[in-house]
C-alpha cells in the first residue's frame, strides 16, 4: 500500500478502507472567506505604505476646533493637527470640514495606529517640488516680494523664501527696488539648493521671455499702414517713444496733430494708451515711425470748400516772424499775414508792433492754395482805408499839420494822418534858399505845417509845400520894381 499526503493537513494520514478519502468538513461562520482575507491584507499593506514617514498623504478635514483641525487619514482615530498650520497668512483659516488636504507623515506607530502629521511641512514639500520642477522646465513662477535685502529682494515662492538679485530685477537698471515690495511678480527659478535652503530667481529672464513673445506677435502685424495699440514710454523735445509691445516706435512731434505743437507734452503724456499708425518700418535697423494725426482726416482736404478769396474769418496768432504773422484758422490750418498787409500806415519794423502771439484777429482771405498748403491773409483789408475817404477830408489849398517821417535826397515825407503821408519836394521847402538836401531845413520827427498842393487818392499821392505858407518874395519884388 502507498500512503497519500493530504495537502490540507499538517502530517500524513492513512486512507480508510475502500480507497475513498475522508469527507471534508464544511466551513463555519468563524472562518472568513479567502476573498475577505485578501482584501484585509491589501488594505493593511496600502495603509502601511500610505503612512510611511517622510511621505505626503491626503486626508479629509472632519472638524475644526479652537486649537486643532481633525483630519481623517485612515487611522483608527482622526489625527489632530494644530490649527495654526492652516493659517492663510493673514490670521484666517484656509480650510473647512469636508476639504481634502495634504499631510506630511513625520512618524507612524503601526502597533498603536497613531501618527505625527504636519500640514505645513506637506505644503513646504510640495512647494519644493514645484520649485525644482520649475527649474527643470524653465517655467515661470509667481512670487510675492517680501522685502528689501542687501543686493536685491526677498521673495516668497509658494511658501519658499527665495533671493532675487538686483541685477535680475529688470532688463534695464531698476533703481527703486522698494516700489516692488508687496507686489506679485512673475520670475524664473535659476538656482536651487534644497540642502542649504537656497533658491535664486530672476525676474529679468521672465521679462525678456515675455518681450520676445510679444515682439514675435508684433512682427506678424508690423507693416506700414497698420494701426496698433501702444503706451507712451517717454517724451523728448522732438517726440514721444511708444511701446508697441516688445518694440518701441517714435511718434515725431510733427505727426502728433495737424495743428501746431509747442512740445509733445501738449498732446500726449507718459503712460497714456494710444492708437497709432505705422508710417515706416525699417527691419534692418529696427526702427518704427508712427503717426497719430494720420488717424484723423487732413483738414487741408476741405480748405477749398471752406475758405474763399474775400471771406473774412477769425483766427488766433500762433507765431511771429520778421516777415509776418501766422494765424491759426482751425487746428491744422494756418494762414500768413504778410507784414505789408498788417496796416494802411507805414510798414512796421516788426509784426510784434501790430499783433502778439495769442491775439484773436479778424482777417480777410487774399489767396487760397491747398496744393502748397498756403493761405494769404490781410489784416488791413478788414480796416477802413483812409485813402478812400481822403477827398472828403482834404482839398487842395488846405493847411495841414504833420510829423516828418522820412528824409530823402529829393524831399521829405510828412505823415499827416495815420496811414497818410505827403511828399514835400525839395523845391517846395524855401523861396529864397538853394537847398541841396532836406536835412538843411527839416529833421526827422519834427512837427511842421504844410499846404496841400495836389491830391491823387487813386494813386495814393499827396504833394505838400512848406514855402507856400509864406509870400513869394519875388512876386513882391516884381510888383514894386519896373523896367528902367
């Protein structure tokens, strides 16, 4: 006979006669099924693995007390974590019952089923993970500037203190570092030493990357004639530099408005948002010329239909030159009053003797030339012409008074009214003297009396005589002396 080993027994047994094995007893309720035993063992292994010291687990907040936050992490009883570890930084609690939070396992007693846990360390561990990942990926991180320190700034990157060197604050020298304290900035992690708790970040690299991205998008749209959005960066005497997003363009003072501009600050201010038109783009030199006035109609396009020869219009004196005064009729449209068209009287030495910058004047239009963007104006044409009514006030033989205005080789000009001069010929100065130059008898500015000898208002001429105010001695002589 052979002995058959029963796999389910601890030793060998003799099979009963007849060769049939002994019947197996059915399982009782005290013995758990194999499936349940497997589940319990898997759960114990999972629980044991999940609470390994030095790891992060997830738990659910059950209750919040005045001192603790009770969290369920799968232990026999809930774990109590100090309430201060869930402080958001401003004294407020950042969790509530039902929230899922990450917990750092500091210590775990498998026998007792208790553990020492920390939410703050879990957050710090995750923060280090994110910092290291950002370094590997060269991704941007958001940091809050905490304060000023020697050589730079201290920033908070998700709970990790980092150093931002002053040379890495901006692409250009940034002098007012204190202005960034309290602000959130975007930067890149450039160095991590977890053992020494050392992290260095760069805002400069993040700004450069952003500028390159913006510049790439700008270049796709940067063509002559394109209308772009920009921000005034700084002002100069000759214009304004506008940040188009990754590239600056020059808005020259002559392209700001159709009117006259004294200084760019009269039209735009630093920080102002503008819509500008690209006038010229030089890719090789990287220069962009911009225009602001080109977004509005050119006022000279309707000058021909607005202003006509003979019209009287009002304007403001905006500039004076030796040869005349420029008058602004409307923004972008100016006309010139030549010095000869300022008064009916003598020609002034300088236009400032008649008008000043800022004066409001009424002028007559003499000529309109839109092609050359010129309008000729007259101030005296709006005033009464004293020569037109002169025959009503003067007749031949009338004695007048005046002032010697000018001396010439052939005579002297006497101003008898404002705008009315008469000529005393050298032969009409004296009956008895032979005068070689009027200065022998008259002086400039001298007040004299004269007699009107002839009057030609059409040609604006008056002949005067000084000697005619005295009797002709020759007539008296010949009346008394006869031949023989």
